[in-house]
C-alpha cells in the first residue's frame, strides 16, 4: 500500500489536515450550541492522527536521510492547522520525499549510522514496524489522555 516514503507521508499529511477540519468544526459547534461531545470525539481522532503523523515524519526523515532542520519542520508542521499540506509540497518539490524504502545497505559510508541496520530490518518487516509504531503511538496517546486535554477542563 505504501510502497514509497512519499505515499505514506502524503497520506498522513492529508489525514492530519482532515483531522484539523474535524476538530475546528467541533470547536465551532461547541461555541454555537454549548457543551458538545463532538469536541471529545474529534479531539481524540485528531490526537491519534497527530501522533501518527509525527511518527511517520520521523520514519521518513530517517529513511531519506534528512538533516535535522527539515525533520523538525515536518514534525512541527502538525501543530499549525493545515500546515502539513504545504510542508509535504515543499518536501516533495525539494526532493526530500523522493526514493524508495531503504531495505538494502548502500555501498557508501553514508549507510553506516548506528540505526541504519535496524531500520533496514524493520523496513523489510513492515508489519512488525507498523505494529511497533502503533503500540508507541497508542502508549503516548494513553499517557496524554491521563495527563488531560490541552488547557485543562
């Protein structure tokens, strides 16, 4: 399904923008009609997609060997409503989303970082990688739920 880093990143960038739409619509509905469970539901969905997008940005940044700057911009773009879309366009146009998943070692020294071998193994076993990312996102999500919503209640 996600045969390239570009397709995975684009999918999550669009999903993040859609989740912002749901959250903003729920906030407007609460302002108009008073207390609304829509904010809780949309907020939960947005929170999960937000964390998933962040994990995807980190995975793609590692796979495509981005410098710290573009990786930080990619992750931080989820904080600003709809910013993931122009960020994805910028990354695609600058060639940072080009290429395939690095499942085989490169012939040069660039592929000698401490995490390259484990990353290749996980990319060759996408179900394991997906399950671990899902578990990590779910764990962070639960911790954030226990802490409480932004701004308190």
